[in-house]
C-alpha cells in the first residue's frame, strides 16, 4: 500500500493556484482613465490654529509649516 505524503496541504495548492489564475486572468475588469479636467476646482481644508504649525497674522495672512506643506502640494496638483 502507498503511503500518504507528509507535506501538509500538498493537494490543496493546485486548486488554489487554478482559482487564483481564474481570478486574475479570466474575470472581466474595466479600466478607468482620468480625463483632463478643464474646470478649476477649489479644495477647502481645515485650518486649526496651533502655535508654531498654523497661525494667522493680524492681517489675515496664514503661515506655518502646514501652510508651507499645502502650498507645496498645490504646486504639483494645480
């Protein structure tokens, strides 16, 4: 009589691999491309007052590390 293999899960690997191949290659998937946005949009973000990070002058000009960070992001995102 033939002995069973001592490797646990050996018989499970083939069905699992076939299921993964089915999921990856055979299921339909849609590709969505972002179109060019011709309209400029305004993004409003919260601006909590925290000393040293976000402050507003008496003239209403905001400054601090968070403002610098958001301005830097705006350079890349428009």
